[in-house]
C-alpha cells in the first residue's frame, strides 16, 4: 500500500495509522483544516520514513471540494492505493437537538463528506480493480441511543453505506473496511472522564493499519467491542428505549 | 467513538502521580497539550505550573500540589531526522521507547540511556539523566544540540550552547522549572546492530568491584552493577559490562536475573530479600558469563513489568540515589554498612562509578564518584530516619542526592548538595514551581 489519501489527517487515530504507513515508505496526501497541525503531522511522517508527504488544507464541510480530492490525490501521488476517511466530530447532542441546522451540519461532516469521498474512490478503484476504502465509523452506530443518537445515526449511515458498497465491489479486488472503535483517548474525547474501557490511539491506529493491509471488512477495536455491540443489538426495543445509556 | 455525555467528575487526576507514589499530591488542574501551536493559548491563570511527562520521577519533582500540571505526553511527533548524521529533532513528549523504535532500525541509538524507556525527551533533559556509559559519554545533556523553551510570558526561545546559553545550562537538569521544553534536538550514536555482547562477573568485595571498574572503563562502553545490600560483611554483587556487537542473534531471551517480577511478597520482608539476593548471586553458574543480548533486556529489564512500582503496595516506596567523590571511599563503605545493618533495603540496588566528564547543567546531579541507587519500601518514620542518617553521611563526604528520585530530603540537605540553587532560581520561570521545589526551598530567600 504505497499511495494513501487520508482525510481528517490530524486526528489522533489517523496520525498513529499514518506513522505505520510512513515507516513502510508510503506516499501520503494529508487533508485537514489547520495548517500548523498539518505541517506538524507531515514533518513527523517524513522523519519516520515516508517517501513523500503532501498536505491540502480543506474544510471538509465543502462537499464539492470533497468530491475532487480523489483526483487531486491521484495527481499528486501519481496514483492511489488506499483512502482512509478519518474526519469526524463529536457534536454536543443538546445543541443539535435544539438546532436542526447544526444537526445537518454535523451530519454533513460525519456522513455526507465520507459518502462523497467513497463514491469517487469506489469509481477509481473499481476501474483499477484494486484498492482499499477504509472509514473510521464508531461503535455508536450500532444502536440509536438517546444520549448520542445524532452522532450515532451519522456513523450508522456510513456503516450501512459501506455494507452496500462492499456488495457492489465484491469480486473487484477492492476492499471496504469499516472500523468501529470504542472509546479512544484523543482530543475529541478530552472532555470525557476516562475509565477502563478507553483505548490508546496507538493501539487503534495499529489495528487500522493491519485491517487495511489485510482487507478486513468490519473491525471492532479494541476487540471486545464486537461482543458489546452484539449485546446491544440483542436488547429488545421495549427495554432499550428505557435504558439511560 | 461512543462519546456519551458523562457525569462531570474530574479527569482521572489520580493518574498524575510520581513513580514512588510518595507523596500524594493533587493538582488543581491538568492542561494536556496536543499541539505545539496550542501553547500560545495556554491559560495558566495565576496558578503555579509544572510540565509533566510520563511521571517516572520517583518523588515530588514531577508533582505540583494545588497547582497546574501541563501534560506534554501527547507532544510526541518527530520534527526532523537526519538519517545520515543521526541528528533527531522531536517534540518533548516523545518517549525514549518511541524514539528507539524509529532510530534503531536505521542504525542509531540513544547517546545516553537511563534504566527505563518510559521517560520523555523533555524529562531526560530536565533531569539531565545518566546511564551505564557515564564514564564514556557523560550525561544526556551533553548530547543535546538545542531545544525550544516556552515561558509563561508567552515567549518561545531556542536554546543551545551558543544561543541563550545561560537558559540552556539552567534548563538541563532544571527539573522543569525554567519553562516547558517544546522540542529537543539530539545527536544519536551509531550502532552496528541492536545487540550487545555482555559479560557478567561476580565480585565479593568493594575492592574487587573497583578493580573491575578500572579494568573495564577503557574498553567497555557500558558498565553497571547489582549489589546485595542485605548482607553484613564485604559487599558482593554482579558486575556487568557490555559493548554493542557487530551482529549475530541473541540467545533466546531468558528472564533477566535482576527482579522477582512475579513475587511481590519478596520485597516486603528482609529475610525474603536476603534469600532472593542469595539466589541471584548463586544462580549464575560460573564466576563470569558472556553472552549476546538484545538492547531491551540489557538496558530496560524492569520495563518488562509494567507498573512494577505496585509491588510496594499502596504506601509506595522511597528511592535513594546518592553519590560521593572517589576520595570518600571510606564514607561509601560506611553508608553501605549502615544500609545493610538497617535491613530495610530491597533487591533493587544499582552501583555505578561516574567518570570525570562534567555535566552541562547548572543543577545536574552526576559528578565524578561512586553512585548507588536503591529502593526502600515505605515503612514510615523508620525509613525516613534512616534516610536522614544517610543524608548526613553523604553531606559530610561532600556528595549529593538525586532530586529526581527524592521525596523527603530536608531544605538544609538540598541547599548543601546544590549550593548553586540560588543562582539557578534566577532562571526559573516566575510562574513555575513544583512540590519538590517548594519543599526544598522552604524558609529560604533566593
């Protein structure tokens, strides 16, 4: 996997994944909003052995811009072998409930942007009959929980989309990887109290790296979230609506 | 990420302790810094602040009771790595483990390595750490080419031996009190392979030990010894010396001989430690063994056991590391006698002879002489009394004690060991302080 486009490249998990690809000598196009942060990540990856690191400052709320990124990556990297969609925000649920426009904005960042990238990426890879489409979704997409359903439903949208896309690309040699992390200790969750279930970005990043190389389909990380997800799915609806989770 | 809005209790403040878990301290707030560019907006209010890396200082030099801790551990990015010349510039929160993972495959190693990989670059500078090659390479600070220091007035200053030289000298060994080190540039050393050819030799007296040191210092890059401190009579132990090897495959890693990782109760009473020490000493079948070993078990045997400090239980432990000049050999013997007759020490006793290479830091601990580091399980007043006695002997012998490992020395002892502390206090950041610093400067006017 030599040429990789990463959106949301300054996220803690994306950085850890990119470090492992950099050590393999990959060429990377990093997309993010903040130029200082992008530069810091790019320097880090170069010093770790990346053959080439390009950066692009983009606000991923701009869907038209999203739809051009695959072409830009192909041009800058001389082709493309993988896409890792790591953009995302954890919105304040109460604010979203009070403001539908804010909810749509968050939906755009967490679902519409990724879908735009995936459609373009799928077309490119399908044509080449190889490639990897990987997205960081979330365990939160497994059920709609009253405490976090706006974020959760945006992630569920992407997961369902990926499932269909996997069917479409079946047999083409293109892998579709849905990564569903649990709690990860990152700036995005800095305001949350830490408990035993929190994983480090290093371990999650390493899992994503392995999943992309192996072409896994659905990956829970850390592993035990698969079983938590299963339990969540088995809870009858009448009981589920009463739970305060 | 699940991201439940959760009850708002404090963010695991209990995780910000020191390695010896004495004293207990509670910071009023922790500011975690993820990006260098965030420092510009860092809000400290009017509280005293202190940088915190991985919390491997043993006592209270990394604690700031009632003040703010600036957690720099997320600052772990490389900035530039010259693969040809072995010059690495990286953010100060990078751990030595992370550094070695990048450097060793390219044939580079730390110029000076402590006994654990779980310290940050910033911490290595701030404590001017030393290692098994002190007699050849001096302290860590000697290999620092430059670093950047963020001060509470918002300034960011690059420091090197030629630029802001006084601040450079004060920050090396400056215990984090001169500001936040944001990045460090160091010169690494080339290695032919990740393996060392190591020899371990029994000694049965301090004279035998000293003879081994002087016979080895010219030809061996790394020397260190383990000492049995629970025995009256002549000091015995195991002397190790090693050099990086040209190649080859190390023998299947056997458990390092030094620590009973899995038998915590051993540490807790003196006959158990005595028995343990006897076993360690005799386990090696011959007087000397020689073998190829990977760098990790050689330099970092204790890293194999995460949270090994927990074997001392909730009450924690004291680590005591002192040095005395070479001409105070008699005092050194007296201190050893005092330790073994007190029967409080544990199995972790490390002896090393420092060379004559001057430390670059104003407050650096290492100077020429003999240094001994050992753990004491916290037995309350009895332990403190013993350590006070040792302080007196060290002071009389013209030696000093390592602040990074201290949780209890008196202001008088500190000020006798480090008379330059007043000069140093001119360079500290006016808003920076630590539990250690307040303790050892109590009642004094700088």
